[in-house]
C-alpha cells in the first residue's frame, strides 16, 4: 500500500471512483462523500491549477477564483513537484500526448 501522510491509503475509495459511469454519478457520489466546503475547496484548487496551466499570474487567479495566495502557491507546487496527475488530466482534456512518467 502507498502511504499518504502517516496513514496507509485505503484503495477501495479510489476503486469506487473508477467505477462511476458518468459525470452525474461522479457528482452524486462526491455530494454524498464530501461536505459542501470540501467540494468547493477541491473545485477551487482544480480551477487554480487550470488557470496556472494556462499561464495566468497569481494576481489574476486570485481575482478570478477568490483563492488565497497560499492556495495558489500550494497548487503551483503540486504542478511543479507533484506526481504529474494534473499534467495528465490537462493533456487528456486538450487531446494531447500525455507527459512521460517521472
């Protein structure tokens, strides 16, 4: 098992997510799983990542999303030094070849 922080991850959640058939099922599942605040935070982080990927600067992102500079910085670190998952998603959305595994 892969460790997340100090605890081992439970792969069942991730397997369950992969079983969802469409956007509505995904939305409904996350509505049941997360609080409204948790969902908004994840949605905001993804929007910040998308805008950073498009080359926007921090001030423009802050203005468009209302995200704090700490959130923008955290997301930027994930884009630069994370697992590459954002890059895979953005490449798929653009229909481009996915980046190589690091």
